[in-house]
C-alpha cells in the first residue's frame, strides 16, 4: 500500500473530466479501426524502450528530486533495469505468447477441434504510484501494449517531477490515440477510475484501491489491484542469523523501506533478540556508514509521510516497546531533512499501529515466537500479505510453511527478489490485491483468453437433439455411465 496524497502535479494543469473522456473516446475509436497486430506491438515496445533511454537522465534527476534525495544507482537498479528487461523479455516472447494454443477437445464432442485465442481487450487504464514511479507506472504498460491494447496512463501526483517526465516521454513516442498520459491529483484519479475502461490496473493503498474498485464496478470494468499490507519474514532457529539479517536489512532499506514488498515485520525465535540487534547494527553500518550525508540513503518522500512514521515510533515507545535506532555515524536528524534512520522495534504489542498499519519506511518490528507453528499462526491471524519470506534450508519445513500460509508471493532465504522473476506471477491476495502481472501472466491479464471450438461437417451431437425417443434415452444413459467412471 501507499500513503495517499492530495494535490496537483507541479507545473502541469490537471486534466479535466471532459478532456479525460475525450482522450478515452479517441482511443476507443482508434482501437475499433484496427487493433495493433504483433508487428505493431513489437514496434511500440521498442519505441517505449528508446524513449525511456532518451529521457533516462531526466528521470534519474526527477525521481531524486521528488524524494528529496535518492541515489541514481538505486533508480537504475530497481526501476530502469527492470523496465528495460521487462521490455526485452516481452519482445523476445511475444510471438509465442500471441500464438493460438491448441487444446484437446472433450471426448464426447469428437471430432471437433478446440483452441485458445488471445485477443486485446481494447482501452486499458494504468494508475501508477510514487514509490517506484518508473517501474510501477511503465511496467504494466509494457504488458498492456504486448497484449495489443491502447493505454491511458496516470502517474502519481506525489512524484510531480517524475510525472512530468513520464508524460513528456509518452508524448514523444506515441500518438495520444494509442498511448496517452494524464496528470493530476485525487480528483483526476477519481474521474480516471470512473471511465469505462476494458481493464483498469491500479497500484496504491488499500483505501484508494477500494474507491477505484467501487468506481470501476459501475462500468463492470475488470480491475487488477496491486496493494501491499504487512509482509512477514519468519527466521527459523537453524538458519544462520547473520546471513538472514544481512538479507533482511538490505531488502528493508532499499528506498528507505518505501517498497510494497519490503519485509514489514520479523518473526524471530525467542532469545535471539540481542543477536539480531547486534547483526543489524553491523549490517547497517556496512551498507550506510552515514545517513544524513550519504546520497545512497533515500529520504522519506514528504513531510506528511515522515511525520506519520515518527508517530508510529512515538506510539511504540509510549506503549513500552523497546525501540532501537541505528545511527552508525551518530548524526543529528531533523524533520526538514526527512532522513529517518533504520529503527528496530522489539516485542511490540499486537494492537500497536506499527503492527496494524503497513509501515512503508525503515522501521522493522521484531516479534518473537516459541515454535514454528506459533509463527505461522501469527501470520495467519492477520490479513493475507503481498509477500512472505521464510529463512530455512530444511525442505520439509519450507513445504510446511508454504502449505500452511497464503500470500501474494514468496521468497525463500531472501526477500524482495521474487518480484524480479519474469516467469512468476506477481500479485496480491485478499487485502493485498487481486490479479497478476509480469511476463506472460501480465500479457494474459490484459488479454481476452477466448475459447474457440470448430465443428466439422459431420458431428454426433446431432444425436442429442429432440425428439427424445428410446434411442436418445439409451445414448444419454450411456454417457452418464461413462462420465461416472473413476479414473
């Protein structure tokens, strides 16, 4: 989930509801004149790649500006590289994805033939988000274009500079009747989600996701919701704790914790708290020897979000939880800097806000457990998360955890990186979202998977028509007997 924001994109006039509808109607008319074939889709993906490359420097500056400081290398690694590689993967597999798939015809309909045909849906809406404004805006666009759709994109207003550059990038390379980008605040978002899209893709908070789903329901628009929730990490007592902490803290502190699949809390065997704290201090000092003066450490995106995180910590401290701030260089921090150091919260009460809300910052609660099944029960007593992380090298226990839990995705013995697997579906479940994307799964999400049956000149189904005489009754009884046989 993402923290909602109110306001308009700086330097751009917010689009009106009338202009939005006009852009939508133009795309629907263009699509009706002829959906893009595979060659056109391949060209579109190449244009997107080249347009992104042409404005790469501007985007690096814009993203850093929106955050008040984010390392260019982090944006290159966590946003630009995944988008480029997603385009490369889609272009390399598109002809295969778009091909008809022959399937076996049902035995009682022999000698008919059957196949699956993937067709573009029409006009797709993509609503991006601020924490990874390039990846989480353009990533779904890649798959929507690969599936043959026309697309209207709305970046998040919380990243106004990024939104400006993304809008310019799209205008550079696509006619607006094919791919179009609009900017604006919550009012534009509300009008956007009310359009009768053929599919709507939203990434953001559960609160806004509910509003999007409600607006889309009026048009019976199918929706993919990518939200978040509290993604747990369970560390088994047999797993090397130093290695687990190294991987957990690295994943947690990318983008200063402002990542939908960042580990949100850790379940640790009882009695290992001091060891965990010592390892976390070593890891943070190695990754970020300083924080305020370190361009590698990302700022919190805005003051409201910073104040919310400070409020979570104040609430935890006042309740008696042990709050440990990790500040390797002993630097002073101010709210104006929007630098929040990594913080561990040991043994927080279950009803604390830090254990109820998605954190979306560099705060990591650590909860202890007596047995693995206790840890599993703790996870299962809460809404289903977007990601689950389990650290253990025993395959039977791994299978036990996978069988007993349900989450959007899983990484074993690391965190975050299942997100980068092209051939794995990515998406939430329950409160963390609905639907899937990435690779072929995204292509399928933005396609109509149409079943086609071809009936030959001669067919035995003629025997199933009235009048229902004795011969018909014998035939139906025979079919029933055959269908009831066990295999």
